[in-house]
C-alpha cells in the first residue's frame, strides 16, 4: 500500500469508523465497539494494516448486527472469520455470505443431513482426517474446516466460485446455491460497492 493511501486512511479511518458505529449501533456504547475493534485488529495477523482492518470490521459489523446483537461478539466473530478466510486464501466476504446461507450465523445449527455449525461441516470429515474428537460446534474449529474445504474446492474447480460453492453444498451441476451465496455476498458483505 502506498504512503499517500496510508495517510488518507489514517486521517479518515477514525471518523469513518465512528460514523459506521453510530449509524449501525445507535443503542450500543460507541467506546466499547471502538475498543473491541482495536483489540481485534491488534490480536490477529490477518489485517495487513490496522486502519484497513478497523474499516473492514466496522463495515461488516453493521449487517452482522441482524444476527448477533452484542458488538463485542460480532467483532470477535468477524476477526475469526477474516483470519480463517485470509489463511485459506479466500475473500472474507464470500465466507460471510456462505455462513449466512448455511446457518444464519448459528454456531449450533444442525442440518437435516447432519451438517454442523456455522459453515455446516459434515461429521465424516473428522474421521477422514483422524480427528474424531474435534467439536464442529466450536466456531474456530468449524471455520478452520469450512474455509479449508471451500479453498480446496476452489482449487479443484480451477478458481470457479460457482462450481466450488455448488460442490461445497453438494449440489454440483446446479446453480441455485451459488447464486444465493453470491447474491448475499454482493448485497451485504462487500465494502464500498
């Protein structure tokens, strides 16, 4: 990132952050969310720049408030999602959209087919990798499995997000699921678009 862009981000980040917080969380204490954002950005290595991280967290916090009321819980979850998505080479907004479709951010969700957690991981994966004691309802574990699986499917499908999403959902050859995820990604989980 060039120096001029970094300076602009530093000048505009805090006012933008405060504006996002005020407009999305009129009833939440601003200082608590600001502190949570700063802690989240400092405790993870997934944000290359502290200010860019704060803007991303504030921007993603607003739509996530529909499912998670507590600002601190939102920031913690967003930090985890960003970290795991970045680790796997995925766009964090895509992972957020997939979670919205799969579980509506319910870490205790269980599908009719037996998939578990936010990213709806099938329990057979634990046996496949020899980690049968893993708890798929644990958010960190679930995110690690889900982002790794999606990244693998993207690689198998030569970067085709549509085919990788269909494979993730078990609906290969169909487009209804990928279209739904991509719609949510574009509607809720992309900053500045």
